[in-house]
C-alpha cells in the first residue's frame, strides 16, 4: 500500500485570534498573551484565525488519520502479544521474568549505541540526498559496531562469563533491534506509518507463539524467552525490509558509497555520537533504573513483581511512543518559522495529558484486577503495577520530547537533565538500601520531575538547530 504522507503546511501570519472579553477579562487576556508569546508577535484577527483553521483542516485530518491508523496497528500488536505474556507468566517461575527483563534491557541499551544516534539526523532536513547519506553512514557505523560486539562476546565466552547460547541469541536480538531502529527512523522520516504499525503486528504475532512453543519444548527456561525475543525481532525487521525495499534500494546503490562522502558526513553530524548518544544512553539508563534495585530486594517475590510490572507497563509506554513519536517527528521535519514554537507547546501539553490519562486508567484497573490473583504466586502484583504507573507517566512522553530536543540549538542540555535524574534515582536507592513500595514512589516522583524538565526545555529552547556546512555530495546525490 502507499505510504501515508502528511501534506506540507503553508506559511501564514503568526499569532492567535483575539477572543471577545470585557472588564478584567481584557487585562487577563493581554497579560496571558504577553506572557506566552514574544511582545513582537502580531495577533491574528478573528477572520484570519478562521482562515488559519480552514486552510489546515485537510492537513489536520490527514495527520489525525495517520495517528489513528498507527495507533490501531500498535494496539492490535500489543493486544496480540499480551496473551502470550500472560500465559508465559502462568508457566514460568517469577525469577525467569526478572532474568528476561535484564536481557531485554541490555539488548535495547546496546542497540541504542549501535547506530551512534545517527538515525536522529534523518529528521533535520527533508532533502532526500541527505537522508540517503545519513542512512549509509548509519549502516556503516552499525556494521562496525556489531563486529566490535562479536569480539567482546567471544572474549566473554572464552572467560566463562556468558554461555555460548545466550551470547548467540543476544547477538541476533541486538542485530535485529539495531536494524529495526534504522528502518523505523527511515520510515518515520518518509511518513510510512503503516509500515511501522504492521512491523509491530508481525512481531506481536510471531514472538508470543514462538515463546509458548519453546516453553513447551524446552520447559519454562529463560533461554526459551531469549530465543523467542530474537526470532520476533528478526521477522519484524525482515518484514520492514521487504515493505520498504523500493524506497531503500535507491539509498544504498553501490555507486553512492565512498569513503570521502562517509568521512564528510561523519564530520557534519559529529554531534550525534558526541552529544545525542550519551544523552540517549543516560535516558534509557534512567528508564531501566528500577531493575538496578532488584538485587537489593530481601523479598524475591517483590523483585519479580517489579520486573513483571515493568514488562507489562513497557507495552503501553511503547505504544505511546510509537504512536506519538512518528507523527510528531514527521511534522517537525517540515516545520519552520515562528509557528514552530507554538506548535511544539501544544504538542507537549497534549503528550502530558495523554500520558497522565493513560497510566492513571491502567493503575486503577490494576488495583481492581488484583483481587482476581489472590491465592496465586502473582498476588499483589496489581498494587505494584499501580505504584509503577507514576514512574511511567514520566517516562512515556520523554521519548518524543527527547527526539525533539535532539533537533534544538542546545541539545547538550538534555545530557545534564538525564544525568542528574539518573544520579538522583541511584541516590534514592542507596538511601533506602532495599527495594520497597516507598522507594518506588520516590522513583516515580523523580521520573515526573525529569519529564517536567524536558517539557520546560521544549517550551524555552525549541529553536531549530542551524545546519552545518554541507558535505561534498557531488556524484552522490539522489534524484528527488
């Protein structure tokens, strides 16, 4: 099917329509307008405001339809995968989930570094030649990184630190995750949201079925979950390659590859590994920080409950990011001018409100469902899920806000924010000295504070970063 491509917005006069007001309401309106927008920003009259909405109505309907389509695809995928996770929880001991949570977290963490965050530069320009150059650079960096990982895993196997089977499936899962990260970024930049949603459906169909089959063959072991994770990601990546092959082949033609162009591109986008990568790693480290407290649990059952709660809440968090991120980044790629700031402020308010509503509902439902688990090994997990929703209210919007900040003039600011938040959560763990519900509340509060810091940065430092000097693209450009 053809990719969903939002229309490009035209240029219009900046500002907001004047609303009728009387008495003190007039003064309040003027104060709020001056506090929100620069004094030099002209106001639109009511007719211009109606024209602004009318001109953008088709575009807004297109964006909304794309968001709904992507959301339905991802909800479908997660609903399919939930039954596999629930059935596996019935057959596997709680500690298996804790081990698999660590495996998945490490694989995702390393996959972020595989591309050195070069996929973030896909959204800095709508020029297809630059997209192709960035794509080839990301491929070269990713291949080099995987060769380095193979060498490290060989050393760990030789020294007895990692079992060969675990290392093998870790490598397969890491490679597939890295490829998916690259392909999702390319599809997002080009507006093919249907491909992103369908790849999640493929993974959701395959991974739970393979997981249950392997549990039936090998028993409830962690290795069965590792194998299912690798197979699910590989098939999702294979589907995306097949779906996007027409768009990808022009980007990787042999004639376009040269060491000179890759060196020029690496110099031009050197801020990705230098600034964006450390910030992304710190951000993900904060996301999985509660797992660091599991060894401090005097009650292994509480540790298993936290691991399962994180696994369950990771699904709506991914759903939130997968639905909001592509839509926002695709629109941001073509946004320019003074309306960029106003548009981003509306986006941040919407992200916060949606995250709060989503996870508040999940927490309430978890408390009600906990009564159904009385007398089982998972009794009490509903209360833990409810507590952990506070943590994920702060986590869910940050992924999209983090990518927005990566395109700002001062992206290094987010390194400080993520580093301070991670240090705060580690300090809280050391202060409590043991895993407890009180610690989980504190961790949730730190997460919300971190999210608000990112919102503040988006509101005050969202000017678009200036483009660096052009790399030498002679002989390497693509036809539009």
